[in-house]
């Protein structure tokens, strides 16, 4: 596959899987008393991602392996810092600009345990296999070009996959949340996607992206727990 076609096909396939997963997830549920609607969405996303990784294996050099503990400390730290610093900063800015602070729609329908299982773990895996495992890898022709951020080389492939991931969260428009919440989420997830992509590309291992994503979602677990205690 020619490089230009590979990049275009990669973006189209990623968007198609994401849209299809959210459409199917909005139309059906499985065991609604135990499994939240997001379960179907992320299951379709996961299966679709694995399918295209296998079908396009000549263009997608997918690798995943359990990293050594000492190697994941910095990715975890940066994932947590991104979550804390960005969300607090944007929340303060939201209040200053007269906006309302809103919880994630998932908190209204999911218990803390469900957030832990289906957001912290399952969503992190499904989304990272699509946006980094598939998309970032198929954008490999852009790997050699990039920009330097804080003395670190960040490739165009990482930037595209990061911002595609962030913009995908515009789907929250259909959840009825406010403009400030959407902007905050898109900015945070774009930056988290950049960090996840950087570490995956550095180590050629999708596990690093998943770990960064989980670290970024950790505050969601804390938020869900605090909301349940105050309910």
C-alpha cells in the first residue's frame, strides 16, 4: 500500500470503527442491570480494531507485551499529571468564564465498580488498541517527521493519532453535556493521546499507551467514588 493511501485509509477506517461502535452501542444493550451501554460500544470498537489489525497486518506492525515495572513508572506519572493538572486548570477556567462544572455522563448511570471495570480498564484497552494500536501504527510513514516538545521528538503520526482521539470525544455532544465540558474533554484527551502515542512509539509496545490511558482515567474512578459517597 502506498504511503499516502495508507494514511488516508487508516484515518477512514479508524473513524468508521469509532462511529459504528458508538451507533451500535446507542441502539442495543446487553444485560443492562450489570453492563452499562458503554460495554457494547467498546466491545464493537475492540473487535473491529483487532479485525483490521489482522487484515492489514502488512501495514500495521502491532506489538504488545507486558513491560517491566520500572519502565511504566514515568508513563503512569505523566498520565496522572495530565489528568490532574489539565482538568483542574480547565475547571478553574470554566468557572472564571461563567460555565458550569459537570460530571461525566457515565457517573450518572454507573457505580464506582462499573467505572473501574468498564472505563478505567475496558475503555482504556479498547480505545488504545484502535487509536494507537491500529491508527498510530498505520501512520508509520509519518514517524520520521515531527516536532520537539520539551526536548522530546514527537512525530506527526503521534500528533495525528492524539488529536484524532481528542476530537473523537466530540461524540459527547449527543450526551447533552455543555460546551465547556466538551472543550475540556477534547483538550485533555488530545494531550493524553499525545503522551500515550509518544510512549508507544518510543517502546514499540501498545501496552505503554494502554497504561498511560489508564493513568489518565484513574481520576475518573476517584470522582465516581466521591460522587457515590456524597449521594
